[in-house]
C-alpha cells in the first residue's frame, strides 16, 4: 500500500477538455458496478457520516411539520429530491473509491480531499446547477399542490394524508407530481450520471463533464434507464425504515457510480 499525501496524489494536473470516449455497456456491467461498490462500502463503511448528515435534516423537517402545516406539501418533495442531489452528496464517496482503486490507503476523511481537487471550480459550478434543479423541483411541487388544492389546503398531517390518498384531487396530485418528478429525475440522470466522477478523474470543464453524461445516456439508453430505476428503487427502500436505510443506500450507490463511470468512459 502506498500512502501519498501530497498534491501529486490528487487527480489530474493537466487540463484537457477534449471529449472523452464513451463505451456501450449492458446489464452485467451494472451488476458488476454494484458488486464493486458494495465491496468498497464493506471495506470502508461511511454510514455513520451519512447518518450525521441525514438525521439533522429529518429532525428539522419533522419539527417544522409539528409547528405548522404549511410545509406539509413539501415533505415528500424534499426527501424524494435527495435523488436529484445524491450525485453531489456522493462526491466524497467517489474519491474514496478512486483512492482504493489506485491501491492507496483509504479512510472516511479522504472523502474531503475533493476540496483539494484541481477541478474544484468546475465541481462547484455543476453543484450549483444541481442545487438549482433541486430548488426548481420544490417550487414545481408546491405550485402543483397549490393549483390543485387552491383554497383547501390541509390543516394537519392527518388531513393532508387523507387529502392525498382518499380524494380525486389527491390522485391527480400523485399522478401529476410523479410525472413532473420523473422529468426532473431524467434531467439529473442525463447531466450527472458520470459528470462528477469525471471531474474527479480528469481536469475538464463542467460543460464537458455534463455533455459526456448526456453522451453516455444517448449511447446506452436502456442501460441508463435501468440504472435510473435501480437508483429510484434503492432510494425508496432507503426511505422506509425511518430513513436510516439511506445511510447505507447512498454510500453503496456512490461507490457503485464510480465503477460505472470506469466502465462507460474510456
């Protein structure tokens, strides 16, 4: 094992904005990426750190719900929106997988080495784009709710749940909200499926990284659709046990995404 701690260990020092070549991949590649991602997580568990990040948000939202009903329409969009910013949350996990792949010593603190990356300006630009999309999703979700339930908003959590699941307007809200959320999810997948790992691995611009992600999706529409479905199902399962599952699901997906990037980008 090597133990380099200098800037020489950081990814790429030479700027090269030429578009990377992308490969065609299939379902076995997706499964192999998940297998390798699980191996990374098993070797260096980071679920405690994710718990520290996730649970303050859960507690704050729960407290706000208890204090008033006005945030109720945003509870599900807030948590489902994790899928939109998960590539950003997973940046440190990509770095841990990158170091382990190179045979370097790895610890959870190595995830913060992203802050020393030569591509940090491009990473910040793309991060702002992801945050803007997340905020746009929240605005869209709230707007849909206000249009459908104009003047008849719920006054309690119990009334809100009954309103959504037992009325025709609630059914319309679920259908329309799911459709709009799907559009946002597809957009994020196209922009970020490999862009953040690419920025860690090579010194390219944010635009080149995003374009490469789009090219990956266009070259592998079926595989990327399957990957998006895998992400959605795993995040949903992570929500179920009081959100604690996210502390395992997000690291697993983060590490796996690094290996997916390795397979699909030459």
